[in-house]
C-alpha cells in the first residue's frame, strides 16, 4: 500500500486548486481584472486543462532523467493522469460519478507509479465540487474512503505515511468538504432571497394594479349604472344627471389610464417622462372623495392629530386603504353614507372607514375579489395591522394602523 502515501504531499496543493473552482467560479472571489471569466462548457474545459497542466508539470520527471520504472508503467501512469483530468470536464454535470472515477484513477496511479506526481489535486477539486453542489453525504463518503484506504496502507507497513500524515490528510479533506458545503449554503440562501424578493414584488404590483384599476372601473360601473337608471325613470330630468355622470366617467377613465401607464412604465424599466401628476397620497383625498360622491355616496372626512406630512410609503398605503374601502362600499355595501377618519399620531397613522350599509363584506377577505386581503398585506408590509368587520352601530368598518418613526417623515 505504498501508493496511499503520496496523496499526503499534495493535499495542501489540492485544497488551493479546489478553492479556485466552484461551479466554474471561485467562492466569494472578486476578479481584479475586467476580463470576463469563462462560463459553462468553456469553464469546464479550462478547469480540466488547468489541472492537467499542473499535474503534468509535477510529473515531468517521469519522462526525463534517470529511469526508475519501466516505460509501460510510465505510459499507464500518464494514461491515468490524462483520464482523471479529462473527467473534470464533466464534473459539474455528474459530480459524484466523476469524483468516484477520479478517486479510483488516483489510487491506481499511486499504486503502480514510482513517481510522486500531484494527481491528488484532481480528486480534491472533484470533492469540492461534490460538496458545493449539495451532495454532502457523497462528499463525506468519498473523503472517508480516502482516509481509510490511506490508513490501511499505513498499518500494512507503508513507511512513507505515519499517523500524523493521516491526521493531516483528514484535516485537509474535511476542510475542502466544509468549504464546498458553505458555498452551497450561500448560493441556496441567495436564491431564496431572490425568489422571496420576486414574490414580494409580484404581490406589490398586483396590489397596485388591483387598487388603481379596480377602484376606477368600479366608479365607472356605478356612475354609468346610475345614469342609465335615471334616464330610464325620467328621460327629461335625467339628461342633466346623465351628462354629469358621463363627465365623471370621462375624468375617472382618464385618471385610470394615467395611473396604469405609470405603473406599466415602471414595470418596463424604460426611460419615460416622469408623470406630472402628484403621486397618490392623502393630499389627493379630495379627488377620491369627489369621485365617490359622484357615485351617490355621502362621504365625510374627519382629520385629527398632527399635520406633518407622512412618509411616502405610509402616505400611499393609507390612501390605498381608503380607496379600496370606498370601492368595496360602492360594490357591496348598499350604503348611502361613509365616514372616513384619519388620525396622525407621533408614531403612527390610523385610518377608519365606516359605512351605514349592509353589504356582504367579511373580515376574512372572502368577498368578491381580494380587496381586504390586499389592504391587510399593505398594512402588514409596513409593520401595521388592519381589521375589517361589522361596525358596532351597524354597517361595516375597516380600520388600519400603520406605524412610522419621526425621522421617516418627508418634508412638507
């Protein structure tokens, strides 16, 4: 078992080579040059060629100088070197199979060759790739097999390897497996964070589109239905009301198109002209109330607390909660009056919308659409809360609380 001794000398060299490859890229490496590193199959080929050059340079003494073995043994050794290094081209696609093959080729090489070439580097690289791709048990099994085989050679009388050398080999292999597993966890965490961010962004976009399009289309539906009903009941007197409703429909549809274009412009990520209208917020509550009144609702607004302007995200969330609540009243509540209360405290803003209707709204968000669920998600995203249910005096009440810090206020 003389051959098991030689991997010891190249463990440190192999660890350095493994750290230079993780799925084609170095773990945590920052390129100093602005040259684009090879990717995909090119990276696999570069790895195989690089390791082959390293091993070949370390084994050149088998071809020059005084002969210590027969030429057939030398040819067999170089064949094993070439096969092991060429297998690295497939390492990322079949990591466990390639690592097992390279380990077998390396073991045979050290058993039949007199020359102490650094072929152990190839196995260390494959061991790192196996661990970095999530095959932790396979990596541990291959490393343990290597240590056991080397230990058996030592016990059998291999004078080149002692207990200290076996211990050092164990440490190097454990370190390589640990580094590969750490990289695997980092990549998995990065993918999870990216997926979570994409999901949150999709939910945010869905809420925006629901609030903008749903509110305006609901008003258009209510206003057009009211105009038709008045014309049907009294064509002579209903003409003026129909004209007012059509004007409101025109304004509402124009506003819906403007906000929809702004939202789609953000999604397209193009350099478009910034919208000239102010962003949605409580400063535009008057427009929202006027639209609801045109739909036949008696809307009253009550302000209390501080008058300083809210942070942008809090201001938008409060506005959208009021907007969606008024939309739900128009759709489901069969109400005639709505009271909107807004209280700005030192650390939070509270909005409460109460109607006198008897619609089928439910606090669990099971009403048609997803309005209540979207409002609740908006509040929760900013650390607040939202409740919705029957009011104490009848009707339906939506109450949202959104916290913020004093330093978060934008200038008035």
